[in-house]
């Protein structure tokens, strides 16, 4: 069985902004769907675990997406993806995005497995690492993730949101892409790219929870951002860079 796979997605009109480019949040949707489909193919998806009587599932803990440009309406994005090795409780997956023969972006991700009843992290099943593609070089290098922190004081763009039932995914919490959507409401739109975006997820948000998304330009073309609960508990922290 191949440890690499390709999935194609045609950009729909409702996935684009007013400029005709697909939104960064929908690029993240393509990555999530490709990861889910390939995990199913490799027999380590949530449904595979459940069929074996294991009440466990994947959660995304870190994502970095680097786009040279954002695809336009009606273009077809091909997402090539492959799992990489990790540590006992984390596994990695990379992505290469193309439009035709043109490479338009790469992405890398870190995942954990949780027990859906206790909501606690459990060890990654060994068969995941057994199918890691470590011959393919990491698309963003061996250390692609930064230590993201929100330590901005003073002026920041902010929006408040309430998590809706429609924001909840198969794991019973707000889907990771909605955090990207919330943060994008506080930073200038990418206008077709290029853009380098990174986000780390720290805690769950449930239906009905109130959140506050904030961002601040910390240097020219770079925005720090985070999503937090009213009591200050941080759900996610991110960084947007416009080269």
C-alpha cells in the first residue's frame, strides 16, 4: 500500500472571497479532508479505530501552511499527502499542493490521539509509524514549527464569537478550521498570496462557548494572533506572515 496519496478539489464559488481567490480557511479544509481520506485508506482513521472497538480519534495540534499563491475559482487543487514519523504521542503529516504542474504551496501538521470518553491523550498506535514515509524529505524542514506565544499588549484587532452547533465536528468540539476563520476576521486578507500561516491548538471549544479572537502586527507583514475564552484560557495561537 502506498504511503503517499493524491486528492483533487475544485475550487467552488462559495469557497472564495470577493477577490475570486479561495480562502485560506478552505485550503485548510482541503488539507483536513485529504488527511482524513488517506488515514482511512491506511486503516488508521477514527472509523477504523471505532470498528476495532477503540473509542479514540485524531486531533490536530499544530499546522503550518505556506502558499506561494492562493488558487482561484474553478481551478483544481491537487493535494499530495503522506504521513511522517513522530514521537510516542505525536504523529506528523505533510502536504504538497499543486494546480496542474504548478506547485502553489506546502503544509505540515502535527496530530495527537485522544480517548473520546476521557478527552485525554493516548499513545499513537504503532501501525501509524509503521507506514510513515521517511524517505520523502519534510516539506518545511525538520523543525517547521515555531514556539508561538501571544504576548501582545496594547492595540490589537479583536472580534468576539459564540461557537455554534454547526461548528462542531465528529470529535464533539469546534473544528480546527473555524479557529482559522475566526483569526482571519482580525487580520488583513491575503489577497491571493503569498502567505505563511501557522497555528497551534491548546484546548477545546464546545458549542455555546464564547471566544475572543485577537491579532496584532508585531513587525511589518507579520501578525501574531490568538483565540481565548473570556477567562483568558487560550484555545489557539497563530502567526500570519506576508512575504
